C-alpha cells in the first residue's frame, strides 16, 4: 500500500515564502503579526477569483489554492494589512464600492513607492495616473464612476470589494497565531513606528553597520537599546552622529562590580555603559543615551578645571536633564534623575557655584552611576584609546548634528543649549592672545610728538632746513606701568614661572612699558622694585618658596606711594591660595587645569 504524501503543495510553498517576506519587512512585519490569517479550504471566505478579503475584525481570508510567485504574494499580503494601517475602514462612506476602489489605488501606489514585492500583471497602475490620495480618488469615482482599470485592482476579484464591512462593524479583537491583537498601540502608531524603523535600517545599511541582504539580519528582533540607538540615527540628527560613533556596552556583571546604577560614559574609549538590571524602557534608554552623549559633546570633563569631580557631575546633570525634558527626548528614569526648575537657564558653572554651599545635602544625591559621577575618568575594560584629538572629534560630531537638526527642521532647542553648543564650536582663543587683549585695554598705543628741542638729522637735499624730531610723547610714559604679584611658594613650578615671565616681558616691551613693578610672595612679600621689561625674564631672582599668602603683596602695591593709583595688577599663581581682596583692576594668570578657590572679579588666563 502506497504511503500518503504530506508534502505541502507548490501553492502553499509560494504563499509561505511570500508571507516570510512580509514578516521580515520592518514596515509590514509588525502589521502582519497583528492579523488573523485564514487560509483553510473549509474556512476561507475569499471568492474563487480573488486573492484575499480584508475583514473589519482584524481577520484576512486568503484564497487557499491560488498559485502565484512568492513576490506577488508578498505584494498582495502587504496590500491587505495596509487596509488596517491606513485606517481605511470608515463608517461614513456611503458609496462603499467607490471607496474600496479608491483605497485599492492608494495602497497599490504606496507599495510601488516603497518597491516591495511584485505587483501582479492585472493590477498594474497606468503610467498616466495622477498621484492622488484615497480621498480625492473617492470623490472622482463618485462623480465619474469607477473605470475598468481601477475595478481590476480589487483583491477580492470582480464584483467584490477588497474591504468587507459587515453591518454590525464588529470591534472584537481577533486571535492570531502570534497571540491576541494588542489594543495598546493603534494600527497607525504601529505603521508609523515601522516606517521609522525602515528608515533607520536604511541608514544603518548605508553606514555599513547592517547587512543589506539576508533574512536573519532583518527579521531578528532588536533589543530595546538597539531600537533606541536607531531612533537617534533616524529621528534626532542633533546627536545622531555622536551616538553612531559610540559603542554601547550592556554588561550587568561589570556594572554591578563598578556600582553603576543606570549608566555611565567613557569619552576616551567612546563607550556608553548601561546596566541591564535597571530595566529601562526604550523611552528611558533614549534619555540615558542622550544624557551621556551630552556630557561628552559639551566637554564637561575638560571644563571641570579643578572642581570637585562629583559635585561638578551633579551640576552638569541638573543642566542636561532639564534640557532633555524640555526637548522631550525619551522619558526620564526614576533612578538618578537630578532636576530642579529653579536652576533652569543656568550654566553648569553657575549651578556648581550654587550647590557647593550645601555640601552635606548634595553628597547624598545620586547620578545615573549612583554615588559617583557618570563621567568616567578610569578604565572599566581593557582597551587602547586612539590618538585622535578628542576635543576636535567630539566638536566635529556635535557640529554635524546641529547642522542636520537645523537643516531638517527637527524642532526647537533650548536657547541655553544652543548658546553652549555654538560657544563650543568656536575655535579656542590662545591664552597669549587673551593676555595681549588685556594689555591693549590697559596700555593703548602711545601718541607721537614732533619737537624742535632736539633736532633730527638734516636731509642732504635741504641742509638749510631744520627738521623736528618725531618720537613718543613723554607725558604718555608717565605712570605707564603695572604690577606683577608672583607666587613663589613651594607648590609653584619653575617652568610655569619662566613661561609666564617670558610672556609678560614680551608684551611689556611691545606695549612700550618702560618698567614693571615686581613683588614675589610666599608667606611674606619680597619687593623687587621696578624692573625694565627686557630684564624681567632673565634677571628676576625668585625669593620665597615657602607657603602661600598673596594678600600682603597685593596690599603692598595698593598702598605704595610710588605706584600709580590706576596701575593694574597681574597675579601669577597656581591657585593654591586663600581668597584675595583686590580693589583695583587686575587679572590672574594660572596654569592649565587649575581653578581659583573663589569667584574672581578680574579676568583669568590659563596657560596651555
């Protein structure tokens, strides 16, 4: 007795291959999983001459025996789910056949635009058909009737509509092979998310981070973090370029060992660390990624300038979180959120100056990394940092993101954030140039004077005519000087002192300052008197090298009878000093990375 064959028919194999294409597509896959597909011979309500019929209750009946290529099946099945995605079931359409014909034309044109599947030969759109939506086609068909080419595009065959609208309009959800249809998200929301996901995949394929072909790469479910990352690339260009340049590491054991509660960032390794145990949603993951990227993009680590690392991190968190909430980037997680409306509009430096007055309370606050800063300055995993200039790299990525954001009209940004980004994108001014501007302000060019008291050399062409001497007006040279308070404590580096004195000597000569009053000071002042500009860098004898108390030197110059009342002061120190009281115009010259322990009233220049 011959065995019964259980092999599927060629029609079933072709149908299954077409359905696999639909399920693998980022737009139509999520829609198809919400539909109950009926293809059994005994249950399908599809007419003999049709492909399928779409019912109101999320159920599509497919012809059980029709044989067609897989690409044509993919096209027809995608057209079926578009009936729900485009919300084509509308009660107020009195002429239902005309409305269904209009929907057939609109859905066919949409699939042709995305180039999905293969349209059957009898459903091809004429070449001269205008690109109207279903509303305009409906009005046209109601006025002039449905033409034969539009009737042939119905999925249910002749004299039948693709969309079946029962009198009861049942609303009960259907049960699919993937479970009951969820009512949490509407069809239009799922459709919009699919389009956004498709755009993100196209960007990733163009960037080389996703395979262009192969069902595994496109059909494999993506994690919450991957979807959040793709959202930045496709929908938030301001930070999309920065996010694409970073690796996102989700390691629960690493985060537990390093006590990272939610997330942290390492700008040197270009890595964002996320703790999977935090259980973040996709919206919360977007917020955390944007938070960490802004730390790097706005150069918060480099702007710390000797401040307390943890309190500086807290101040930056207050500013960043407020911006992200204003821009509605994701949703803020409950853990590690620092937000205060009273601090809105302040810079990170201003917030820091406010919170340091209550250190006991501020040290109890939590960042996204817990009771530590989420801007990591230690390595959590082995790796060699690149030799790229990090400042230049991150500024370039942030500049690209801002340009894309503004060119694509992606919405408004907080004014303070825009101001800070544009300030970062400006090329830095060298400290020597800033110091030169300070000299220009206090020592403008000297006017020249013509005098006959001392005649200049006579010209050979007119030896009988005396010529006046042209030179600087001596009245302008009176009181043209400034005071230098030199910190000569033991903590001052001799190379820093030599660099500062050399710059001061050069600018003093260039600005025609005849002499400079120099006072060394450690715990007591040592007045070196007036020194000529060319002698400052070579003949200054450093005295002191003890503790640091600079106020006596400032008091000495301010009370000195032979020092001009409007003479400015230039204070060179390593910032390891007490609060200073200076009653006249002054400026500070510090080594790079140092910060004064008080809010200065004069200019501050940092030597690099």
